[in-house]
């Protein structure tokens, strides 16, 4: 294998660092969404047959800098308000290359004491930040999907009523989980992967604010108990990905306690809303959860991968995941072996980037960031209300604003408006100067702006909203000229 000398490594590193600086200091140098790319073009650039001979590393880096980034979205763009994909941070991003170079990994204490302790420290800090516990246990994950999977796994072990690790899911009555209709899809996939089955995830209806209805939850649990099933888990949302709605967490907790169930809160996106004085009371029920998902790589704007699942007791994780093979026994320390508290053994240090972000900026700056995003979502809602061509679908609770383009002056058909709003979403994506996503609420297609990036400003919100209006009016005018018969109701 050919090795690089120190001068070659420095030359490559300088090019990488220069590009990183450009990405952070000229955030609109690339469009927020890449131009369309064909499968053939991607195959020519990045596919091909298995390489039997090597390629010059400088040439490979040129391919990455010039071609790969040109075919990648730009979450650092100030107009990026789609999905829950946020900007990144320079220092943690730079240190990620060092993490990869020396393969930092929080496994056993004897082998990686600093990484193990940094992870447990970050977990404790995160639990305190969002109001779960100042002594939280937990595990850093790839993101919210992995974190929610881990929480369902722990709930299954703790609430099944038999030794499910030994006897499996068939060792007792059918387990049943409960979550709102707007709970993230990973909860359903977790139930499928863990042998519970999507059939036994009860999706509970919503109120007018798209929050879980606790009356329907109680009715569903009582019906399943009467049928001889075993309800074991309720999932509440601290900010859904659809609308940012916050479920009535305190009421859900009381129901879970009454029926002896595990109460998990998915706060991957919204739990950090607890840093805002205006929203904190809505999230006070987090303090009653048995477990909580948070994603620092969302609202804290750290690099990927930085998800986290928090618990009150380390024994919950250890009872679910610990299994020490004999070949690792000598590397185990008496202090803390983080690998025992999750499924993975080989994994990168995911906590260091969060530790760096919190140490560099401090919690107060993150509280200001979160509060500013909530204010910007309300500003966008005000723009929608003041417009003749848009309507607000639901008042923002966090930093997601859902609205529709409904041009004034004509009674439009519902299906026409659905397709019109979808076309607006796609047109903005192609334009590259802004990005919002779309979803379906009450059976109708809507536009959805998620404001969670540090690069988003009041001006970029206004410009993106104005751009949406221009695009909507142009598409609607073009359709009218073409005689679209579905326009009028």
C-alpha cells in the first residue's frame, strides 16, 4: 500500500480546509438543492468497475471537490428551510477529520477513557438542557431513527413481563405500542424490526392542532387489555416533523403510569425548544419521560452523526444491550465501558463534536438560536396571514410553519390547489435559492418551512417567502393560459 508523506498530507489537508472555509463563509456559493443529475452521469463520475489499480489522491480529491459537491445539497444556505436538515459548524467539522484519522471510539474504559467520559458528559449535559435529568444515562447514535429504535428495544425488555432477551417476542402476550398518527416513521420500522409488528403499533388520532388525543389513547389501551394483549409503550412527540406539534406530554405520562407502560418522548427535532422561555412550559412533560430522543445534529447544528437517546438509569440500557465476549474482558475497566450500553461495538466518537459545540458556544447562545428560530416561524406565519395569496394551515408551536398558496380572486378546486402547491415546492427546489418541503395535512397538500439552521435570517425568510409567491403566481398564470380545466371549483 502506498503511504503519503507529511508534505503530501498537508497539501491535501490544505485544499480540504480551504473548501470548508468557503462553505462556511460563502454559504450561498452553491444552490440549496443540487441541479438534476442523471443516473448515467453519476455512473460515469462515481461508478464503474471494481478498481484494480490505484488513483492519485490529488486527482480523487479534485473529483470530490468539483463533482461530488456539485451534486450535493447545501444545508448551510440561508434559504434552506426544508425537512429538519440544518447547517453545520466549523470547529466540530474540522475535528471530525482527526476523529477519523485516529479512529476515536468510545468502547472500553482502558482503551478509550477520554471518549467514554466525553460521551457520558455530553449525555448528562443534554439531559439537563432539555429538562429530563441532570444525571441522565444514554447513548450517542447515528440520529433519531437509531435512538428511537434503542428506546423501543429498552421498553420491550423493561415492560414485556418476561425475559424477552432469552425467550423472544413469543414468550408472552402480544405486545402493543401506541403513538400519534404524526409520529416519525422510524417508530413503526422499529416495531417491525423488533418483532412487534406494525399491526400492533396503534396510531392514535389527532386534535385540530395535530396533537395526540389522549381520550382516544386511553380507549385504545383499555380495548387492547380487554382483548388479552399487553400494552407496553406510549410514544409522545416533543415536536412532530410534520408541523412541530407538541403532544400533551404530561397527560400521556399519566396514562402510561396508570397502565404500567413505558413512556418515551421523541424530541429528536423539538426537545431543544425547552431552551426557549416561550416554549418551555409546553415541554415540561419531558421531565416525566422514561426515555427521550434528541438530535444535536438538528437544532444544535452540529455535524452528522449526532443523535442521542437518553434514559434515567444506566441499568435500562445495560439490561437491554450488555453482552461481554471473553476476548474483550481484559479491556474492560471498572469506571465505565460505554459500548455495554448500546448495540454497536465498532463505532466512531459521536459525542466529541457535541462537546466541542457546547464548550465553544455555551448553552446561552444555543438558547438564543432556538428562540430566534421560533420567532422567525411566527414572523413567517404573520407574512402568510398578511398575504392575499397564502393561507396559514396551523399556528406554529416551534419553528415549523405550514401554509398553502391559494391565489385570491377565484374559487379554486381542492385537487387543483394540491397539485399547484406540489408544483411550487418542486419549482423552488429547482430554482436553488431556497428550499421548503411539503406534506399533507387534513388531506390537503401544504408547504412546510422548518427554520432550524443558524444561517437562516429574517431577510432570508422574507426572500424565500417572496420567491414562493412569484413562483406560485407564475405557475398559476401559466396553467390558466393553458386552460387547466381543474382550476375552478
